[in-house]
C-alpha cells in the first residue's frame, strides 16, 4: 500500500487549563447525545450554560488536585505518536487525534488531512465499548464537519466501531491488573477484591438499545477469563450526573457494601477508559480511595490507565491493519 492512510483517534477531550474547564463543560452539556429529553432542543444551550456556570468552580478544584488540567490530550497525542510509529513499519500512515469537546476539534483535524492531501481515513475511537454518548456522538461530529467541506466526498473513511472483546486489547488490561495486584503483599493477592468501575450511562440509553452496558459486561467477563484469577470481582458504575436513573450498582455504594461485609483489600480497575483523566485520577484515585479508607478498607489500589501500554498500542495497530486491509481489498475491486 503506497498511498498514505490517515488514522483519526476519536476521544472526548478534556480542558487543557483551568480556564478551559467552563467552556469544555458547556461543549459537553450542549451535545444532544448527552442531554436529550422531550423538548430539550428548545433550551439546551441555556441549560448547558447554566450547568457549566454552576459546576465549573467545583470541577476546577478537582483538576487542581491532578495537576491543573486534564492529561487526556497529552495521553491521546502520545498514543497517536506511538501508533504512527508502529503503522509506518507496514505502510505510510499519519495518526491524528480529534476531540469531541475540546481542542484539537474535528474541524482542525480535517484541515490537517486536507493539507496532507490524505483521502483515505480510518476512524479509531478510544472508546472500546460502543455507546451513543461516545462513539456515535464523535462520528456524528465527524460527518457534520465533513459535510460542511467544499468537497465532502473526497475523503473515503471507515469506522472501527468497537473492540471491547478484542483479545490484544483484553491482554493490555490483564497486564495492568497483574501490575495492580503486585502492590499487595504476595500472600494476600489471591483474596483481593477486584472492582471494575465503568463510566455510567442513564438507564434511558439502555432502554433505547444502547449496547454499552452489555459491552462492558462482556469485557469484564473476558478479562477475568484471560487473566485466570480466582479473586472475587464486581462490576460497578461511576460519574453519575443529574437526577435521572443511571446504571447500578454505583462504585461508592459497592465499596461501602463490601467494606461492611469485611473486605479489607480492593483493587479498582477503571475498565471503560483507555487513558487516565479526571474520572480515574480524581474520582477513583482520590474520592473513592478516601471513601474506602473511611469505610474501613485496609488497602485500596487503582490500576494505571492503558495510557502508553505497548500491548494497548499494539492492539490499536492490529485493528488498523485489519481495517486497512479492507481498504486495500476494496480499492483492488474498484480498479477491476
């Protein structure tokens, strides 16, 4: 394959400064895939302004405790760099990062693709499990800005929808869990309770057929099978926002319930995230750790995000190789 392929990593993004917190939150809550109920389109912008205005001082304080910004942009750009290096060993490729709610935005990436004259693109979400609130929202944004271009049909693109059960991806998590278990005394590792904490979604999405919760369950089952551990394990959900009913049980409730039953050692595994950010570093690493200590847990550890895991980058590369092969096969058929 001689033609350079563009790979676009899709991610939510995060504020790259304390000043960016409020506009980032506005962009998040103005998304109809995040706030969507009958008639919400009539005042969605007003509601997003109100929520972001009220919430940003508290969220800014949280970001201060993890370094004053979200590390998500740095991690994603780093993943793009490492992935590009792996891909270029097989074919010419350029990897970009398109964030949904903060820079670099989708339109910025499309500008770069046009400059590089790249016409074949693979979209690779850094959301392993598919959800309307993540992958679908990012793809809608891609389509919207592509259609606004003077020649929107010039770019041929393909989407890797999900990889929640892809063995190389699962192996990256197995490695992280093994590293996490090593933080406990050797004689206690087999008894450590493993808490798989996933980002929650409103039950409304589940009722509408969103596959995310099912994908998460399958990921947890597959990771436990590949890891071969006999430890007690639990799936719970975090990051609830607003009054709607969300996926249960919640991570805080699970921690408190297990502590009441006498569990003293816990390893939290943020299972739905490809990189560390506010929800892993602050919510799990600080808030939930404090909650566990107050509840009587002796040792509470958190696995590192997949971040720059070579196994994870290799899994992404294998996904791209597979999709690029489909591109090549399609090109051959069209040329005949």
